[in-house]
């Protein structure tokens, strides 16, 4: 199954002066086929040469196509001058309530300052 829509995101930088990477709290508001909120933490690293990597754990709570519950999204991304990857998947076994058996992957699309998603999932 496929769910689509948009989301708003707010990143809140955290002060970790002893760590060699940046950390942010992520707050999202989803609309469309996913209705709800996401909250998580992101850790990122950018080198002087411009390559960058990030990982995040996001907890989604709300509904998917009208079914209520929550689940965890795991993010992993990499960017260099010649390549960019972003993988986001539902952590197996993390679904609750009507979403207890959910699995799938999420694509994020950034265009003209807006964020949208395509969520490929199974219930």
C-alpha cells in the first residue's frame, strides 16, 4: 500500500560541546494519508570536505489511512559531491494498536522549501 502527503518539520539544535557530531530534536506534523506527529533525535556529521552523514530515530504517533497507533522510523543518510542516499524504514516490531503489524519504507521529497512523503507499507 502507498500513503502520500506532506509534513512540516522543526529542528531544534542541542548543545553537545563534547561530542564530535551535531544533535537535533526533530518535531514533525504529518498531513495527508499519515495524520499525526513525529518526534525524534538526529545525529549528524559534516566534514571539512563537504561529505555528510546523519542518522535519526523518530517516533510517529497518529493514523495511517485511518488506522490509529504508533511506530518507529529509522533514518540513515549520506551525502557527497557525487552521491546522495537516504533510507528510512519502520523498525520491525515497533507498531502499536491498529498499526501493530506495520512495516515499510518512507521516501522524503524536498521541493521549493516544502517537504512531502511517499510511504510504502504493509499492515
